[in-house]
C-alpha cells in the first residue's frame, strides 16, 4: 500500500465503498454487525452485537440497531471489534540512522518526508492515535487532520527540553555553548539550563502546537554525552516545566530512569513517567497518590539488545547498556507485583521498515511479560486516559473519548481475526526483533482500520 494510495483514502477519494458526507444529505452512518466487542476495559468480550458509527463518533451499541436506509452495513463475521491502538511514545520526525546524522546531514525536507512515511506506517499497523514524545511540532498533525496525508491522531510534544550535555543535547561534539543546532532551528530540541529557559521554550512549544511538554531528566544509552544515571535539571527547573504546562491546562512527561529522578519528577507534579526502568513499589504508591502514568519500552529488556550496531560498535554505549541492564532487572517483577497505570510505548528511532518490526515486537513483549488483557488495556484505554490529560484547552481532539468502544467515543475502530484475549497475535505481533524479515505494510489479521469514522483498510 503506497503513501499516495493512503493519501487518497484519507481525502475520501477512495474509501472502499464508504459514502461521504458530501455525497449524501444528512450524517454518514456505518453499521458494523455480528461482532464481538473488546471495549478497551473489560476482561471479556461483549458477544454477537452491533456498533453504529455516525460521522466520526460511535452513536450506539447493541444487539438490535435500526439504521436508516442509506447506512452502509459491514458484516463483521463474528470477528472482534476493538478500539484503535494508541502508542504513547513515538518519534515520527526522527528517522535515524543516528542522532548525529540527523543533526549534521538532515534537512527539514528529509525529516518531513520521513515523518509522512512514519505516520502512514503507524496507522496501517492499527495505531489510530500516537503521542509524539519529542521532535514533532504541529505541522504533521495539521496535515493529517486536513486529510493531506494519512496518519494517526497526533499529540505532539514539540521540542525536547533538556540541559546542556543531557539527553536532549543533539548538537555536534564541537558545538560551542549557545550555538544554534539543526534541531534547535527546527524547534525539535532546545537546551534549557535555568528556570527562565524552561519557561521560554516551554511556552514556545505550546505556541508551536504542543499538547504536552517533554522534559529530559535522565540520560540515555545510545546518546553521545549523557550517562543514563544523569539527574539533569534542578527541581526548580522541573517544577517550572510543570508550572508552564499548568498554565495551559496540560501536563509534563519526563524521560526518567533512576529512582531518584522518578520520585523527583512525581513530587514536582509530572504526570507521565517515560521509561521508568527503576520502577518499584514505593514509586507505585507515589504514582497512585499523584494520579500519574508510566510508559515503558519493553524492548529495553530484550536479551539481544547488545546486538544493536549503535550499541555494540560504540564502546561508551556498550558500557552504558551493560550497566543499565544490570540496574533495570527488577522492573518486570516490580510492575507485576505493584502494577501502575501503564501505557504502550515503542520509542522507535529509525526507518519505517525497522520501526514496523520493532512495533510488532513491542506488542509481542507486552503479552509475553504481562499477558493479553493487561497488554490490550495498555494499547487502548490507558492511552486514552493519557491523551485526556491534555485538558480542555490543549487537547486537539476534544469531541469524544479515545481508546474505548462506547457511545460518544471517537470512531477509531479495528476489526481483528479471532479473540485477542485468547490469541494475542491477531493484533499484529512479531516474535523477533533483530534479524527479523520485513513485515507487511499492514497485518493480515487486522481486517478493518477506521480512524475518525473513515475506513483506511477493509479486507473483510
């Protein structure tokens, strides 16, 4: 399925038989019959029922629905109807292959074209909503919303906010202090070294279309200057980010690894912990008190992680990866013992082909580590709750709920073969990451992809 084909779908020129609002009087209605519903929250399916979509919202759900004569009827054939997936941590505008290459050799055209391809890929993998965790301003979102390109709903964070030498410092090694970088020119990453910087660039991010802010509190593994153990940014600076987000009725997500970082972020008012690899039950209790969420890329626990070229070929990164792996060993047991509100998170930086493989593997690991039900909730309703934290002002999609199948929710709908609570593979998993064969542009087991009431795929 080529990008142009999906663009035509999004613009309504090719909609697999769906009648558009401009072609008929009154609302567009689509009735899904004979489906079993996973609603995003329940531990069992609602069997043999129907779902009526009107324009871009779910109008009614029930065993007997009377629809007008012009309604398009799609027989689900006893398959499972469920909410579109939500990925809470993507980087649509970071195509790789490395951060230094993007800083030194990528123009805005390179990054934009890669973003278009990445957006389409996520949609065709069943993701109808993504939260961009740094790098994307509102331009890609606007193009998707107007139907110029195909892609999921996007909650942008705009520029990463981080300290000099921290995880948002993508400048070249010899760049002097204060020098403008490719990433700062494009407002993809900004250096913040005091409270005033945080306020200035945080407010600018909202001006550029951010729906929430991203603060880089810890270091990383595949990065140039920062040990993963880094505690970057003072408590006052993190509190300043929260203050700016509160001005806009939104929230802050923090890239946090160490326990000290996570606890400091939560106490500062951060609502979403990203990665959170040193999570334990004490953190879990504080998260409950603060009504906070966590999203973790489970591929970080893959035993073959050291085979990534960016790790094994760079001695400093290999040392960081080995020390990080040793420090993060209790995460899975702690999360099972003291579960938190955890959203799905892939965190892929790279080509669309590579991210396609990683996405499928991330889905697989969710089921492997936590089981089908917990993984499905992470993919759907928890992501919807995270999206809603953007509040009344900054939520770009305020008309309905996301991540659930219920009356009044957005018509972001998948139909999949089989019961994902019993056979999780139907959501489009892959049991191999490194060395895996290229994956299809859309999983065969996902038969219908609808976003905002528009069908982008129908193989029923």
